[in-house]
């Protein structure tokens, strides 16, 4: 089956290549057609007229013919066709035309063909005008018949002369024998011989005389014109349709060659197959890119694609791969990270989404506050994780840690050990930690964070990404030993998806349900409070000073983790298995 599938895939690739370069091929075809039209306009018009001659036996009994001729009778029309274009016939035709055309040029204008199973010569002559073409065709037909009649007459005359010469010799011999007979005695043997000789000579003379008379009476029949040349109504050359078709075919070949050449020089990726081959990992999902900064509903086309991505991710990732980095190649991957986190949260899993760069649209996509503390404040010790984590409406299993009010400070602190400890602590509390990083082509942040993550997803937007960028991203993850699970392809820009309406995301007068804390942390739990933007925050996580003593309250299904300086200590057992 693989042997049969390979050619099919190859043909599909070539078909996609030609579709992508259709404008090159179309342009080349147009240029080829234009060249054909220009060539037609630059050439002088030529007209062709045809006359047909029926070739018959000349009447000469011993006329020279080829015994193995393909035509009927004694005439070999192939030989006659060659004789028609001979110098003698062409000169005679030129005399009939009474023009100054050189013999060689006139000879090049004539074409002779023999229709199958006939004794007819079809004489086609080309000329600069319709009248000259017709006159030339008639002249060649007449010249051929005249030349053939003249040749036959010359043969008859030569044979008659031969017979007359023989008769003259025999007559002289007869006269000599008759004179000698008179001197011979009667009843002698010599006389009997002389009489026999005279009788023989007389018979030969009579035979030759009869042949001479027959030759003299033989009529000469060289043939006849059965179809006179007509006046052509249209030029035979150049032929517009033929030249246009030839130019178009030439343009098609050149266009296909240019398309292949451009494909070899093109470093961009155009399809999922190209991306998979360049990255060396499978394409897990192809999602239609949305120009709107919203989370796709599960029933929409994009939502179903993210559900498939979630299912593939859960099936392919190992049990200990809970911290997953999502990074784009030349653009942000926050759209995929946000929707993947939402898809995971809808299954009942506890998910923490960490946004690490200011270009992310996570807060707008999830309708969260842009003015509260975030990653920069948590890592610098200015805020506790309880305050920084936000809960999107309708996704109570999802916690979002934004980049914060000082993105530059957050970028610096992500290079420190504190960031790694924070991600490790979050991984011990949640089922999944999704880290949204900057693009691999524009920053080294993705590689730095990948070292603290257990797996990575690469987001690729075809038509803008180059092969070298994808390979560089793969090499970055391989250098830090982070497994690349696969690629997610963002394609298209259609507005065909349905998204959460604002009314379903803006929560008025309602707070997120607090997640239960452990019994020993009842006194430290902070009551939930409303954000000025009316977005609920979580009260499930207690204060987490960073980088000094940190203490994070247990999420349901996770053990309590305490971080003290550089050490981490598990303080309890899991209360239940991961959903």
C-alpha cells in the first residue's frame, strides 16, 4: 500500500505546486500566445493552389517503366512525382509563367503527392498571392504533360530512325544479293543460297517497314488535367490557430518549468504536508485562523478542530507531560494556546494558562482584566498568585496568569530560576499547564521556557513561514531536550466561526466558585473579590511570595506543594486521581 500511495502523494504535491504557481503558468501561456500572434503578423501571407493530373501510358510500346511499381499498369507514380519537380519541368513552367523567378525558388514552392490507389498526381504550388499560386499550379501541370509528351515523341522519332537505318542497310544488302544472283549458273548450289538470302532480306525489310509505319501512326497520350487549379480563398500560411496553439503550448512548457524552478527556490511552506516534512513531526491539527480575538465555541468549526487537537494531545502525550509550551514560529501562538487550554478545561481538567509576552491577546480573548497583577508581579514578589490568577467566565476549571503590568520585568525574570520553580509548582497543582511563549524566530524566550516544560507544540501559519524558521524552531527545542509533540497549522482568514457572545463572558453580580482548599489552609484562604471589570478571580490559591518562601494551596485532585527557597517538598498525597 505504501508503494501505491507514494506516487499518489507525489502527484498531489505536484498538483498543489502547479495550483500555487498558476499565475506563472497563465502568464507564460499568455506570453506564448502573444508571441504566436506576433509571429503570425510578421510573416508574409502565402497562398496554395492545387491541380490534379491523371497519368496515362504514352502509347510507346517499350516505354521505360519500373516493373515493381506500386501503381496499376506500367506507370510508377513515385518516379513521375520526382520527374515533375525535375529541372527540365521547372524551367518549362517558368517559361510558361513568363516571370523572373529563379528556378531553385520556383522548385521549392511545388509539392507533389499521390493519393492512395490512384494514378493521379496532386500538384500543390505556393505563391505570394492567390492568382500567382493558381497560375503556377496550372503551369506546372501543363509543363509536366508537355515534357512527358515531348519525351514520348522523341522516343518514337528515335525508334523510327532506327528502323529506317536498318531498312536502308537491308535494302543495300538485297540489291547486292540480287545483282550477284544474275551471275550464278542455274541449278547451282550457290544460286539456291543467293535466292534464300534474297528472300530473307526481303522479309526483314517488310517487317521493319511495318514497324516504322506503326510507330509513325502511334498517338502520344501523356495524360490529362482532371482538376484545374482554383483561386484560393484564404492564405495557407501563416495559420493563425496553429501559431497560437503552438505559442500556448510553448508557454505552458516554459511556465511549468518556471513553476518548478520557483518551487525549488521558494523557502516558504504552503501546506500541512510541507510543514510536517520540514518539522519532522506530525501535524496534529489544522485550524482556520480567526481574525476575531474570541474563543471558539465547541460546536463551531474551529472549536471542533481544537477538540480534535485536545484528543490527539491527550492520547499522544505521556502521563508526566503536564507542562506544555505553545509557541509560534514567526507569530504568536496565543490563539492556539488559549483555545487549547479552554478545550482541556471543558473536560473537567484543572488547567493553568500562563501568558509570558505582551503581544498575547489572551486577556481580550477570554474577557479578563488587563489592569491587574500578573506574571511580572508574581515573579518579583509584588503580588501573590491568588491575586494574579484569573478565572474566565464559563471556564471554571481554567486559571489564567497574564504577563502583568511590567512585561519587560517579566521577560527578565523568566530567565531566572524563579520562573522554573513557578512552572514546576503549578504543574504539581494542575492537570495541565499551558505556557504561551513568544515566537521562536523573534525571541529566545521560547527556548528558555521549553527547558522548564515537558513538551512543546509549534504553531505554524503557512504562506508566511519559511522552511529555515521551522527547522530552527525544532532545533531550539531539541537543544534543550524538550520533546516536540507536533505542529498546529493556522490557515485561512474566513469569518465562518461562531464565538462566545459578550453577554456570556461578562459576569455581572456573580463570582467564580472557589475551589476547595486543604483543611490546614482554611485560615489562609482569601475570599473572592470582584475585579473592577467584573471578572471573577480565583480564591483557591493562597499567597505565593516569590522568590522567597512560597506556599500554594492545593487544587482539587492535586497534592499540596510547598516551595522553600530552591527546594520543593510534597506535603500530602493526592486526594483523588486526575480527571
